[in-house]
C-alpha cells in the first residue's frame, strides 16, 4: 500500500510556521551531556564531540506505506521531514569538508529512525530522544498529535558543547541544509575553520 501523498514532495498550500519565540533561549546555552542511541548502532554524547556539529531536529519522518496522522499537513511546520533529511544528505559532503558532523534528532524510537535512515540511504546517524531527555532539558518547542509528542522543526549549530546558532522556524524544510550551509560559510571564524589542515582531520563519533 502506498501513501495517498508523496513523502518526497511538499504540497503547495502548506501553512508557513511563524516565529513564536520558543527558541529565543537556546543561543549560547550549554548542550546537555545526555547519551543518545543512534541509527549506526552506537550511543553518542554530543558534548564529547570536539568538531562543530549540525543538529537538525524534525518532528517525524513518514512511512511509504502509511498515511500521516489526520491533520498533519495543517500543522505549520509539520510536513517535510523526508525532504529535510534528503537536503542534509545532499549537503553532507560540503559540511564534512568544512569539518562539521551532521546528526538528525527526533523523538521517534531508534528502530523507527533506522527504517528511514536505511530507506533514504542517509550518510549520517539519526539520534533518538524518545525519552525526551534532551527535549525537556533544553525546553525545545514541541507539539502533540495522535498521542505523540514531537519536536518542532529547528536546527542547532553546536560547538564545544555550546549552542552557537539556532535556525527556527524552518520553511521550506527542503531548503534548511542549504540555508545552514550558507550561514556556516559566511561565519567560519566562529568555528575556527581557517586552518585547512584541521578541516581534513575530522574527529570520529564519540561512542560508548
């Protein structure tokens, strides 16, 4: 069975999310030291990684054989997780060349995320915050639908355990990676990316 809509394309009449101020507290905040399970079968603590990090948060990737929850497309910013993931997949090499590591974060289980990561052939891990530990610690904006509590779409740049920059709201989601990459290229000095030799020596994931 196929979905009635397409996971890969955005309807032209999606409502545009507005800045409700829910992320104003995040810049310059310390990222919490919380181990998260990932789709590469390891546990990752963002604060143990010394490379700069792109951490994009998304509500919930859809599945090709299931329709989304009723009312999903009517929630501003809900639709578009697959295009957002694919945007980061397309831009992954550019971020890697700049010395960045890329992760996606959602409240889905690792098993749910792994299906999406494998199906979309993502070159980076997705991290599960199914217990809402990071979400609650950082007071990330969320919404509820069909008994699920999910993170509103936002992207954080983390460096030395500190949240340097936050992109919120994000629209359209398929342009998120492009927008973030442009900002990074214009603000390299923040991440000490001037030494080209350093850029080619990316630290491995911190694994438990």
